[in-house]
C-alpha cells in the first residue's frame, strides 16, 4: 500500500470511516510476483480472502483462476466475469441443493468426502470435472483455527478413502483431473508445504489415473509485524517443482490481497480506566475480526502530522459491547486525540470478508484507488439494509 497520508485523510473525510481503502496496483503486483515465481502454474485466487467484485475483476484481468467455497463466492466470481472453466469449487459440508447446482456447471468440483461424491454422482446427468482433497496429515498456520491439513481436522480425505473415491468417480464416467490439499493459512516457511507436497505426490503416483495437475493449496503467509520476513515464493516454487511431477496449481488468498488494503478508523473517545489508556475507535471486531478472533497483530499508524506528540500506550478498542472488542492491546502510539484517523495495515485479507453486523452496525464502505483515481467498490450499508426483511 503506497497511498499517501494526504490521500488517506482526504478519503476518510469524503467517504467517512470505518473505510477499507485498497491499492489496486498492489494486487496486480502481488499476483504477478506469484505468476513469475510459479510460471506456468494455475493460480486459483482463493476468493474467501476478499470477494469484492472490483478486486475479483482485477484478478480476472490479470489472468487468475478462482477458487470458491460457497454459492455466494461462486456468484461473486460470476459477477466479476470469471467463466466456469476458470473456477474451482472447494466446499466442506456441501448441501444437496448446492451439489445439484454444481452438477450442471463445468467448474472443477473439489471433492471433500465420499458422501459428497456419492450425492453428487446421484444428481449428475453428465460427466463432471473433479478434483479430490487429500488430508495429508500435515498442518500449519498462524493460528490453530486456520490449520486445515492435520489429521484431526474435518477437511479432505485420508489416502485410502481418497483412492476409493477417485476410483469410484472414474467407474461412474467422471473426469478425475486433479488432487488437492490445503494445509492451513498464514504459513511463513517452506517446510510444511514441502512435506505436504511429498505426500500429495506419493498419493498421486499410487493412483493409476492420469492427472492434469496437483494443487498444493494456498496458505502463503505475509509479514504483519516489522520483524517478520517475507516468504520467498521463488524458492518455494522451485522446491515444490522438484517434488511434484505433474503441472502445479496453487490457491493463494492472503498473499495476493493482504497488504493492498488499509482500514481507516476514527478515534471517537480517549479515556482511562484502571491505569490503562483506551483509544475508542469506530471499527470493532464487526469490521476487522482478526485481532479478536486469532489474537492477530496488525500494524496501526496515525495518519497525518505527528510532530510534537509524545508517546503513550493504548488499548485500541472498538465500539461493540464486548470487552473482547479490540484491534490492539498495549500498543505504543503517538499521543492520540479524538478525531484522529488511524490506518490499520494489512487489512485486505479476511478483513471485510469476515466482517459482520454485530450490534446492528452497518458494514464499512470499500474504496479502490487505481492510477491516482478513487472509486467506491462497495457502498457503506445503511440501517435500511440491516432491516430489510420482507416478513410480515
Ligand atoms: C481450500 C482453501 N484454499 C485456499 C485458501 C487460502 O488460504 P490463504 O488465504 O492463506 O492463502 C484457504 C483458506 O483457508 C482454503 O480453505
């Protein structure tokens, strides 16, 4: 994110806060960086990280494929112009109605269980393009809640189950195009990916079905703290290529969008209690849940002139009626004043997409800046939006 403080305070003034501001060029850069590192591989952008149509359109223009995990995400991809041929559906606990919808489409369906396969086969009237999700027994991630590849998680199938599911699919005349695994999110080293890739390759080599590609999932971490190092995606790509014989696919979300976006929030109230200083801002865990949900760290900076301010340590907290509603605890900041605008960095992944209406608060607006011009890519919700139920 290279937008100046001048631009950010201007946007906060014109569009109000809380406000997500995205630098479109940065998304293009991050996608290109992966495309260069993983040359020739399919990049399925994992749209759960950020499903804004304006952002999905940028990725479509960049030639990305897309991975959707719900019907809502499928529709988001359609709205952004992704064709079914460039999409994959990776669901868990998928309903029959959803399977019936998928059975008529031509996107790759990533099978998570035998139950899903059998129900899908019963509903399909044509050969389907399938991938099979392996549970490799290797998991990693920035939080226990984001580890998906270890044995005790609900995701994917163990090797034997996967083998019999894939063979059943072949018997029923479906196209088994790929094997897949996704071991977790926010991974900052190559080793877990390498371990999982070795297992995926060994399962693929034992499955006597020709595969079009092996998908090693997403999970590429980004530095949130100053002392964290960037993941070296070129060395990761090289290592994975030396293990995987088939063409490779990846499914990154966070890596592409995280650092393209800041969340702007305004300080409403400065107060102290029990010897602690609180800066109460207008974004809470309804706007950005990562700190409260995962204990995640986001850099937070004061936008604009900071001269002549001392330092003070604050809990930076939201407006929700929960003591767990915080964006940062014990954070040293320039001495804050009511009305200040703060920029919460790295808010592009799992920011808006995990936001909610808790405490009946409308969701924030989203702004995209490209080529020096800003435009609203999602308007701020109104109270009418919140209470528009058409029930008697
Ligand atoms: C199946 C699958 N693929 C890809 C991703 C993307 O992960 P990340 O945003 O960490 O790259 C996820 C996220 O949890 C996922 O569940």
